[in-house]
């Protein structure tokens, strides 16, 4: 069979003008639910269409992923970033202002390789951030992810704001390993946002069961993952397409 883990895609539920919102029920924990946001924005749809198209050349694919990263990170930090109020002098006189709290930098964690691309347009978006790289390589046969780079700090504080970037949530193997590393260092899942481009049911299910406090922001939820670990219809290998190594 071409597709081994055929299962119905969770349907995003429109709960307001701003976000389509999907609640993925955690097994055995009826009160806690992982939230998956799919912003119903024409630019999200547009850049996803560009990224999905097999005819899109590498530089355009890469810029589509970077645009999606910027838009989805903008959405992910909407109710996440703490602010401080103050007064500044404009050239015309004093004005009340609200700024992002510089004392609460977002701890951004790209999952290499493709997670780096999601951050390309975001370096200038977050006024205060720190970046900690995590690298995983997936065995094509076993689909098991192995860590080859871990630049995480020894310890997170529970109130640290953590944003993980990985465009493809397929089997969930890589993301679950990353979450385990991050949470075991003290981060609180309720203060973690995951930004992806395409998410699939196997990954969402694993994440919801283990970390019901988590919030996920993605451009689309696709139906299934094939026996090679690729999302169907997905967009192919995001890292290979972004770095021209197909
Ligand atoms: N990683 C990718 O790059 N693509 C998939 O479809 C699944 C995992």
C-alpha cells in the first residue's frame, strides 16, 4: 500500500474571524486539550500553494516557507508576548506607548534543517529573542530521528516563552524528541508554541497526548502520512527543497 497510516484528518473548526481552531483531545485527560490554530488568511493559503507546487524552484520555495514562518510566528505570539507600558517623547511631545517586554525574550528553537528557513523572515519580527538550535536526522528505513546538534541551555524556567519551528509535523518522532529535551530542562508546555507549515494527524495525536497544554500554529492539517514518513499531499521534503539538495 502506498499509504500505510491512512486516517481521517482532524477538521479545523472555525471559531472566530481570526483563527480556525482545532482542539485535539488528549487521551485520558478530558479537561486538557491541545489547540491547533490554522489562520484563515489569504496570504497563508497563497504561500502554502506556492510551497506545495512541485514545479516551484528552490529560491521561491524557500521564500514561501520564510513568508509562512513570519506570518505564523506573528499569529503565534499574538497573546504570548508580555508588554510594558511607558511614555516616550515623539518629535511632537510625549505619547503613551506599549512595547514588548525586553526582559522576556522568546527562546526560539529551530529544528534543523528546515526549521531555520521558517525563521529567515522573523529575525526582525521579534524585538527580543534568543535562538537555540536543535538538529535531528531521520533514518529513512526506521523513520527514527537521531540528534546531531543540541544547543539548548542546561535549564529553562517554567515562565520562559518558547517557540519551536519545524515546518513538517508528520509522524511526530522528531518533535516529540525535541519537546522531551525542552520540557525536561524545565520549560512549561503551556508556555511553548509550535510553528509548522503542514501538520498531520499522527504527530498531532502524539503531541496532544503527551503535552495537552501546547499550542500549535500551522498553515494546514493534511490527511495522512505514508509509510516513508512523508505527509500526503504535503509538500515533499522541506529541507531538500529549501536547500536545493533534492
Ligand atoms: N519531513 C518533510 O520534510 N516532509 C514530510 O512530508 C515529512 C517530514
